[in-house]
């Protein structure tokens, strides 16, 4: 089951959210609380499925400049979305190692099976070549 939490209109640029651990941590704690209270899930078995930062609306301000002109100041906002799940299979080193060994065994089985089929096909091909050589030698 998936549980999500969204922090909307965070007053920080989406590019700078990577540095804002406080805001991301706050959103993560909110998602864990949602999982406990709304979905009756244990927080120990939860995994972050996705963490996305999107761009929110931009506040446009003017700053007076020289000779009566003005320049724009863009105050960017962002939306932080975190999705937690308890259905994702967590791979450990042991499971990855066992999986690799199983793939090696399967590959060796396929290789031996293909070698035996190649031997039978090459034997039939060599037999036809030797017959052709014998015919040419007779001429």
C-alpha cells in the first residue's frame, strides 16, 4: 500500500530543496505519520518509493533601479512529494549474491546445451564436406 505526503508552496527554489534537509525531513515525518494513523502500517516496514520536488507558483516582485526603471525579482516556490510503500522488496547483499550465482548456473546450463547441439550440427556439416572433397578428388 502506498502513502504519500505533499508539502505545497514551500518558500524555497526547487533547485535548492536538495540542500533543505529540514523541509524534506518534515515531509517525510508527515508521510510516516499518515501511514501509521490513516493506513495502519508499521513505520519499520516502510520504504521511500519516490521523492519528487516540483516547481510551484512563482511570486513576481519589482525592485526599483536606476533612472526610474525597475527589475523583476522572482521568488520561487516548490512542492515536495514523498511516497512511502510497504510493498517494495528490499534486496540485501546476500539475496543479490544468490541471484547472481543462480544466473551463472543457468548460463552454464544453456552453454552446455548449446555446445551439444553445435557438435551435432558440425558433425553433420563435416560429413557433407568430406563427401564433397572425395568427389573432387575423384575428378
